[in-house]
């Protein structure tokens, strides 16, 4: 592709997605949106990028709905809500918007440019950077052009980026800025399928024939005809792969989860039907990593399906600016991984600790009312279709004095549903937000189930439960124990196609009957609410042969001792249990844990007469008050253990907290246990080399 006439201008609206100085031309819509036939397929799964699969369709109900492609879903929304705001993003401090018609046109323009650059059918387009309109447009444009949209975590090392790009056989990589570009340039010689790199923010420092700015890229496909693009779009089939979600690779190389058009479109349509949203009414904020299935389903596909408006947060959202964006966007739906809710809880507790005694008393009274009210709503619906609930006395006053003000301060005053997923959340955090009349609903699923398998929602939820399985899907418990806990297995049109180029791993995940094995342990209650009770791979099997789920013990200690940030239980194949502990501390601008204790940790120190302000100071002096507080917390947790084997015998405080940058946490703040064990192998060995306490 010639680069002689490159220009870097933007359109009159200042939109970075549109490189022209004129208003974008109106692109004719396809003349028909009828569902094309499915591609011939004989198996429910595959590990080949270009092989279709048989859909798990049924004769009636949600699983019988006609399969459609991503393009068909998008086109239907454009036809019905073309003038409704689709995307909103900050430019020079001001919000700029695109409506659904403009959004669709930009995706078509990107698709034509991908074709011009030589994107081959079923080859990858890797996207590396923070959430933005360009991220969405690249993803959808690559699908329109017949490629496989492939998110790459922005925190990945050059080597990790190379693995994903090579495994997906990426023809084109779209990167955010110079920092991400440098990663790719470092490994470019190891990417034989790579034809071009597009940088969507700023100008590359390097000049090369394969490098393009976003403005240059969006002009490339101008001479590709609409008919040529339509021919590619019309060849897409709902039972073929359209996107790859790479797992975090905590136990080996990441696996490329192949999702079909139907996986995406059927899942979002069915999940949205559960929570009964109206079209073109809702707002979300995009800030979680888009390489993760939860963010893609919530921020991108759900919004396209229901004409929802997406506001983009600033890149430093998780370092402090998220609440500012929430207060401006005022979302009606909000998804936060557990660590986001925990950070909000910590910040609010810190603010509350500085309040006057009168305000503290009012807040405590209101929270007791809020918790009572929301626990009433937790009661199961009776056969008459109602609950035996009475709004507690004082609720209206508590709502006016406290709840409304807290919601407004968080930017959640319009929020209909607050959600959490991707990792376990503690009951303490759930109850804290319930007490503020902000019930947080748990959803459960995995990349391999296209996101959600079960959903909690306002009219039907129970604390610590992940809700009920979405209609048209089924759950079976494999090898249940006497308490009803078994491995959760899924069936439904949300079950993925297979792992790219990994037939053996695919066969491990999907059994001969087509059931997806989650690796999670769970059970149902009498009202069909689903509870996750552990993870098979996380189970600690002691030298004595006892199976111990670590999360309940870890969460219990964090609740007992508020200065503890992360707790990780150790003891697999060992004679007793021990724990690695970290203290709550501040993060630097890169998201790396610092030595400075957080405000909540400092408050804990003050309450115990400790003047230390750094983690290193606490460890160096083995600060007696802190160490005694932790030991007493351990003893209280041990007192509730069902056997001696489940008691924590030893523990150690690590020099720094866990973080994504440090490698201990995944992109969604999930603990990467095998990696932590390897990183702190010497300290763990030292714990077990010393004599076990009596």
C-alpha cells in the first residue's frame, strides 16, 4: 500500500475515528438483513480457525432462536436507533460523541482498510491498548472483513504479545501508542504473518512502510468498493469463528478461546432478556480490559444489541480517575471486578473515619437500615409472587440523608444494576454496599461460555449467590460430594467452539457429549440459585490427603484483619497450612505497589498505637501490635475450622502488595496462584524448613 499521500488531519467534529475534514459520506446499508444459512458442520467443537461448528439449538424456547451474525445484530440497531448516541469519549477535556450510524460507518471504513492491507480470511487482527472508540472500531471492522478480532492485554510483556500475535496468525496489529508499538517492534521479526501495524494515538517515532497512524489507516480503504465489502460481510456465517479471547495463562501458555458469531449474539440477546432492559435508554462506562470476555460482552456487544451508550474512561481509571468519569457519565449499568468494589469500600471507609462523631452515628444508623432492607429483598419470592417484606421504619429518611448522597458521590445515582464478576467477592464487601442501598449482583461465567452462564438481577438475587442460569442453558454437577458440591458443567449456545490449534486442550474442556467442564465447584439451593464453592485447580490437597478450598479461609482472615490486602493459602502436598500476606498500600502511576501504607492501613496502625507509615518499617521491626493483631485474627479464623488440617499454622508478611504489573494478579485482579508460588518459592521453603509451631 502506497503511503505517498498520507495525511493526519481529523474531521470537523474532532473525531479521531474519522480522518477526513468533511462529514463522512453516507454509506448505503445492505439491502437485506435476512439470516444467511449456517455453514455445514458435523461437530459441536473444533480447534481449526476456519472450521464451522454445529450449534446447540433446540426445538423451542430461547435456544431455538434464529442464529445471526455480528453484522446482522449491528445493522438491526442502526436501522432502528441510528441517531442514538453510541460512543462518548474525551478529546481536549470535552466529550465527543458518535451515533450508531456513524459508528457503523466507521467500522465499515476500518473493514475496507483491513482488506486493503491484505487481511486474510480467519487471520488475526491483534488490538493492544486501553479502551477507546478505535479499539471497538478495529475489533468490529476486523470481523466485518472476515478476520478474527484478537485482544491483547495492555500489560503484556513483548514476549507475551508475540505469543498471542503469532498464535492468532495476526496480519495486522493495532496498538495504542509508542509504548505499545515498541513492544511489537521488539518481536516483529518473530511474527511471519504480520503485514502492518496501526497506531491509534499519536504519531510513531519511527518511519516505516508497514507503520500507519489511525488517520492514515482510515483513508487506506477508500478505493475498496462497498460491493467488495458487502460480498465479504454476506459470506460470514453465524456458526463460524469471529473473535479470539486469550486466557491469562496462569498455568501455562494462554489459550485462544474461539467464539462464533452465534456465541456472541445469542448470549447477549438472551442475557439482556433476563434483566428486561429497554432499548436506547442505558449508559455504561468502559474501563475494564477489553481483552477479557466480561468487558467485551458488557461494553461492546451488549451495547450494540440494545443501543446502549458507552462512555470511555481515562487510561488511569483504576488509579483513581474512574469515579470522576462515573460522576460525569452517570451510568445506568455498572460492572466492577471484586477488586474495584473493594477499593471503593476502602476509600469510603477512609472518608468515613474522618467524619465528625455525629455524622458517623447517622451513617451507622442508616447503614443498619439499608442492610435490613436489602436482606428483606433477599428473601425468596413466594408462590403468590411476592415477598413478606416491609420497608423498615426510617428507610425514607436514611435514603435522603445518606444513600442518595453516597450514590451521587460515586456517580451511581442512576444505576439500575451494579454487577460483579470474573473473581470471587467477599460477603463483607457485598454487605457493605447492601448497607448503602447499592446491592451488587454477582454474575458467573468464563471465556469459554462467552461470558455469563448465570446472572443475578434486582428482582431475583441472593447474597453470595451467582444467580440463576440464563434461559436456554443447562448446568450439571459432575461427581457431586455428599454436600451437593460438584464440578459445574455447562450446556448451551454460549459454549465456545474450542481452543485455537489445541485439540487436546479442547477435548479436556468439552467432553464427548458436548458438556463444557468449568473446573469450578458449585451447588444449587432449593430455589435454583447457583453458588460457587471452590475451584478444582485451586484446591489444596495436604500431605494428609485433605481437600481444602483456600478462598473461604483467605477471605475470612481479610475480614478479621482490615490491614491485610491479599492473603494466599499455601499447603499443597505439605504437612500443614501457611499463608503469604500483604498489607494495604498505595500504587504508583504505573500501577505498581509502593512501600507506602494506604490510608486505611495507616488508620489501622493509628488505632493500634503504631507510627509506621511504610510496609518495610512494619516488617523491619516486626511491629508487635500489628503482628499480634494478625496472629489473633488467624486464631479466630482457626477457631472456626472444621478440622485441624484446615488451621493456618504459620504466616509471613511480604515486602510489597500484589499487583497486575508485579505479575501476582491477572488483568481482572484474579490471584495467579502458580505464579505467586514460583515468585516466592524461597520464602515458602523457609516457612516449611523451620519447626512447625506447637
